[in-house]
């Protein structure tokens, strides 16, 4: 999914930059383009963290899915406050790219999920639960 979103992100990046330049100059252009890059980076971090967690356990996937958005949103906010100290940075242009970019990305994810892309995911069983299931089956077989 992350690879599939790369091309649309590359298409939207210069569009956001051009729109920022039209509305606010070079600083707004760079801020808007940076906003689109941050949205894609956030999505990539989401996909990679879920892939990592799926190799550990279902509980890790659940924790990553529930806590990951909070951590990533905090990182975006922290980045915005850190960049706001720079003279060229426009928080309005950055936010104006991040908010619709995130909404478009969510629509893209929903479209992929509706088409069944998530159905291919395989989450390995929890090793402890698998051992307990085998032990139970052996007890019942006796």
C-alpha cells in the first residue's frame, strides 16, 4: 500500500508547491510541499510499523494500530512547532497541505480496503497461544 501511494504523492507534491507559491510565495510553496511529504512519510511510518508489529504478535498489531496514530500526530505537531521557528515557514500553508492530504490519503486507504487489499494480510499466531492450543488438543485427544 505504501508503494502504491508513492506515485500519487509525487504528483500532488508539485501541485501543493505551486498552489502555495500562488497564494503565499516561496515560503508557502516550500511549506505546502513539505506538508505533502510529511503526510506521505506519516503513511509510510504507519505501514512499516504495522508490518513490523505483524511479525511479533496480534497484541503488537493492536497496540501499534491504536497508539501509532497518536504518536505520529504528535510528531507532525512537534515538527510544525519546530519549523515555525524558521522565518520562511508558513504554518497555514503547511496545515493547508497536511489536512486535505491526510483526508485524501484516508479516502485512498478506504478505497483499497473496500477492494479487498487488506484481505491478503497474514498475521502469524501468537506463539504462546499456539502452544496452548496444541497442548489442549493433545489433552483432548487422550
